[in-house]
């Protein structure tokens, strides 16, 4: 197989490009969590609307349940994406939000944020 013996673990990137890539990854995950929260809140609002109708219209309750399940599914996908995307672009180590030094990668010491 070609490239069988080669293992590239470090990419040469400009520090500004590293920061831009990390911000872009965080933005994607944050967007997914916001979309999931909107779906769940929409389902909860329909549920309260159903309560206001005195439990008469079961279609509203069903739509409420479906919206909430779509929201929870989106939360699950966003969590999986967070585990996959919150990684250093250089060494591919996980960048947890609760790191002591949020500016630098703990493994390769590359600057991943402009400021904490």
C-alpha cells in the first residue's frame, strides 16, 4: 500500500489559520445546540398550548411530542459532533472546554484561541 509507512501527525499551519479553524468548528457545534434548543422549546410551547385547550386536540400533543423528539435527536447529534470536532487542527487532540489553559493545545502547545 502506498503511504503505509508514513504517519503525519503535525500539519504546518499559520497561527491565524489555526485560530480561524477552531472558531469555525466551535461555531458549527454552537449552531447545532441552538437549533436543537429551538426545536425543544417549540415542542414545549405547543405542549402548553395543548394544555390551554383543555386536552381536547390530540394532534397538537402529537406534534409537540415530535418536535421535542427532533430536538433531543439534534442534541444527540450535536454532542457527537462536539466530540468529533473539538479537536486541535494540528495534532488532533481533544480540546475540552474545561481546560486550564484554553489558549493553547495541551498536547502540541499550538495557540488555538486569541484570548481566553
